[in-house]
C-alpha cells in the first residue's frame, strides 16, 4: 500500500515536472518568436478598446467614421514590412495582392474615399497618428511613445498572453 | 602758566578741528556713497531695460523667423501627396511652432506695461488659433484631402497667420516704442542724476561752508589765533635778533641796490634814519667813499650776475662827514633763476681798521726799534772794542806822562845853566879843577844815556798809541760803513761778513779764551743787507760768547760754518759748546722780550729772526739741552726773492 502511494507520488511529481518543463519550453518558444503588434490611435481619440470585428471593419473601410464622428484613417507600413504583413495576415486575412485588389475595387466602386496610408517607418506611422485625430496604426511595442495612445483589443492589452495581434520578434 | 593754558587751549582747539574735519569727511563720504549707489542703481536700471529691449527685439526676430519657417513648411506639405514627406513636414512645422511658442512664453517675462501684456496675449491667442487651424490642415492633408486642406488654409489659415503676423508687428512696434521710451528714460535718468548730483554737491558745499564757518568761529579761530600769536612771537624774535646783531641787516633791489629793508642799527651806523636809507634813491652808492665807489659797485654787480655771495670792505661817509669803514656780507636771493633780492649785513669795522693801522704803525715802530736795537748791539760791540783799545791808549798816555815826569831833562838843564854861568876861561878851570866841574862830563854822559832810553821808550809808546788810535779809527770806519748800508741789498761773500763780525768781537773772544774754528765751504756771494746780516752775526757771536762764558769750561769753542744747503740756499751755523738751551726755552727763544741774560732786553734774537725773514731766510736754534751747547742755523736764499 505504501509502495503504491510512493509510486503514485513519484508519478505525480514526475508529471508535474514534465508539465513545468513543457510550459517553460513552450512559453520560451512563443516569446522568442513573436511580440505583440500594438494598435495606436491619436490621443484625442476617446476610444480605448476595440473588438477584433470592429477593427476588421475599420481596416476594411466597412466602417469609415468613429463613433464620435471622426473620419477613420488606416496607417500601415509599406509592403514587405513585418508590421504590414502581420496586419494583412491577422486582421485583413489577405495577401498583399488581395489587399490591393480589395481597395482598388472599393475605390472604383466608391465604397472607400481614401485607401490606407503607407509609411516607410514605424516613426512615420506614429507621427501620422499623432497628427491625424482619426488615424489608427500598427507598430511594435518598442516603437510606441507618448505621442500616441495604445488601445486594447477585445479588452486585452498588448502584453497579455491572449492578445491576438502578434508579430515576429526582431 | 598763561603759556601752559594757551597750549591746552590750542590742543583742545586742535582736537575740535580734527573732529570737525572727521565729521565733514564722514558727511562727504556718505554723500559719495549715496551718489555712487544712485548712479549704480540708474546704471543697473538702464542696463536691465536695455537688455530687455534687446532681448525682446531678438525674440521678435526669432519668432518671426520660426513662424515664417512653420508657414513655409506647411506650404511644402500641402504641395506633396507623399505621406512620409507630409509627416516630415508636419514634424518640422510643429518643431518651428514649438520654438515660436517657447519664444512667446518668454515674452511674458519682458512685458512691463499693460499694453505690452495685452498685445502679447492677443498674439498668443491668435497663435493658438492658427495652430489649431494648422492641426486641422495637417490632419486633412494627411488624411488625403489636400484640396480641403488648401481650401481651409486659404479661408482660415492665411487670415489666422496674418493676424499672428500683425500681432508680432504690433509687439515689435511696442518694443520699439519701449526702446524709445527707455532712451527717453535714460536721458531723463541721466538728467535726474545730474540734477541730483548738482543738488547734492551744492548741499555738500553748503554743509562744508557751514562746517568751516562753524570751525572758524570755534576751534579754527583759536588755532589761527594761536598761529598768529606764534607768528607774531617769531617775528618779534626775528626783529629782536636782527636788531641785536652788531651790524645792519638789510635787503635791497638787486638791480638798483635800493634798500627795501634795513634794521634799526642803520641809524647808528651812518646817522641817517631808516626811512632815509630806504627812501633816498641811490643812497648806498651815494654814501660810498669816492675811492671805493667803483670797486664796491662792481663787486655787487658781479655778485648779482653770478648769483654768488659777496664779502668786501669799503668806506662810507656818515651824516656828520666822518669816514666809516664797512664790512659787507651779502647774498643774492634767486627765484626761478632770476635774482629777486640782495640780502646782507653791514658791519662797522672802523675801530678794527684803526686798530689795524695802529698795529701796523706799531709794527713799523717795532721794526725800527729792532733795527735800532741791532744797531745798538753793533754799537755796543764797537764801543766795547773801542774802549779796550782806549785802555791801551790810556796806558800808553800814562806811561808817557810818568816817563816825561821822571825825565832827566831838568837835571840836564841845571848842568847847562851851571856851564852858562862860568866864563869861558873859568870853564877849563871848572872842568879840570872844580870838583863839580870834574863830575859834570860824566854826569852829562849819564843823562844822555837816560835821555836816549827815554826817547826809545817814548818812541815805542808813541808808536803803540798810534796803532791803537788807528785801530779805533778802523772800528769807527766799519761801523760807519754798516750804518750807511742799511736797507740796501748787495751781493756779498758771506765769509767776509762773518769775519767782519768776528773782528768786532775779536778782543772779547781773545780775552775770554774762546777758540774760533772756521769751517767755511766755498759758496758764491749771495744777496744780503749788509747791515742786517752783520746785526745777525754780531748777535749770534755775542750770544755764543755769553753761553761759553757762563759755562765756565776751559775749552770754549765756537765753530762757524758756511755751506750750501741744496742748490738754492746757503747755510751759516754758529755752534758753541756752551750752556745750551733748555727744551722749554727753544720754542720761545725768538720771542720778543725773551732773554736769559740778567742784563738782556730780549731784542737780539727776535730782531735777528725778523732780519733773516726780511731777507727771505730763516733762523732756527737747536740744542740737546742744558750744557750740551747750541747751534744757530741761518739759511739765506742764493737768489733774491721778489
């Protein structure tokens, strides 16, 4: 009986150790590969949180104005930039060509009046958001400063584990 | 006591004076500090205002530049559709705006008037409005609506920027006005400071004047009174001193010699009043003796020309006409190289001059007496020798008288009378028969023998008498020769002169057993006064005879020497081995009246020394002491000194 208890305790301990080791290895693997892609808006923008669906609508220009009336302006990085790729992949769920065709078509059909802005640098994205009250952009967490406001996505801040927008770590 | 009290009073006055000076100095220092502080404050105020204006103008310039820069960048941004360039322009514009805003914030510190404050506030308000419009323009531009952005810029941005520019211009004008105001204020401040300075200086002068007057009324007056008293005392001392001098202290014009001051003794000197001395033109030269006028005037002129002191003697004529001898000592007072005064002392030396003249007369008289004494000395020697000869003459005469008294001539006369009374027939009888007759021939033969002896004796005595008379004649003739030669310088052989002197004393030397030793070297004849040199030699010989006679020694000796002393002098020595001379007497043996002879009068050596000096020579005595003999050395020049 005692022997069995000992064996059970050993097994439980071994399992626990395995779990810990797995968790550590798995966690280490996630943080080492990805980092949060932060959503920034103008500081005058009262919004603090967006749902992922609202974010998709804003990005797809399905929703053109903020709730308080400001015009929405999407700011992205130029093609082949990791931030742009992450947004296209995780928010638009499009390739670059699909993205271009989408907005070309929307422009021709008049559904959108201005396509997302493309800026070369993360600083450009941040300064654009700073200057345009209705702008919303995507930058790495390291590129954020006080000139812009970081909003949550689905109620989760960029540092949270379940934050949905991620980008490959540099 | 009064003097002590005066001193204490002076001391207290001095202390008061010092305190007054210190108080005045403190007031002046306080005023100086106030003035310095006032000037410093004005300077600081002006400097701060100037700096503010300069700073404001500089800020306006910077503000205008930054605004124009912001505006320019915005126009650039509106001209492009590249979002990246637009973002860069936007940042640059905001940076310029930030600089402008910062400058605007600095204006607040420079505003000093309500107008300036309101102008700057208006500028800030318009600037904020422009910035808001600018933000919307940037947003529109970045959102991709450049047309809307341009339209809004034209409709709102440009008017807003013009308003800002007008505000800046207004502020600039305000600063310019402020600068002008500051300039006026600086001028006014300078004028005010100057007025304050003048006022304070005037106040200082008033205070100083009041202080001086107060001090004059109190302590300074005492000090000045004491100083005046001291000055008066000094002047009295000076006048007393001047008037107590046995002479006339005077001051005169260096050009005209007109007296400007003379002491009171002037009245006693010439019998004229002091006013007469000073007010009579040409008084000094006018009272000068005619014989001294040119010389004295020339000496004074020379002294003035050379700025040198002068000492001279001259005669002046007193009021009553008597001649006054004056000794003048004067000095030239020079100011900046120009003679301004002649100052000196006149001394009455009339008595001194009289004494000098009397002394000179006495000297001449003494010389004459000395000469006469020398002559007497010679005459004594002459008479002595003549007397000695006269003794022989007297002896010869007595002998002749005795011989003549005892002569047998009378017996011969009686025998002749006996023969005359007898007849010739009886003569034969008488001679052959008469007893007396028979003795008569033998008697006659005896008488003739006696007469022959008497004749021979009388003849010899007569011969001696004639010799003695001839000797006397020679002595008198030599004396006459020397007596006639007085004062005449002749070139004579010195040895012959010594021989003449020895001849005068020859009998004396012979009688006292004195050996004469001659050590004569060959010397050329020298210029001498025959009489004076004989006087010296006779004196020396006489003294030597006396010294040898008194010594009592048997080997009395007088060594006479003649030799050259160098190339220019002849040395004659009279060296005896007599009693000698005590050291204490050597120094005064040539003094007038000094003698060691009981019957001496002290003229001999003194006159001999004077005679030697008159001939340009010297006479000295040397002796090793009592009983050591003495040597008298006469040195005479070989050439006559002019």
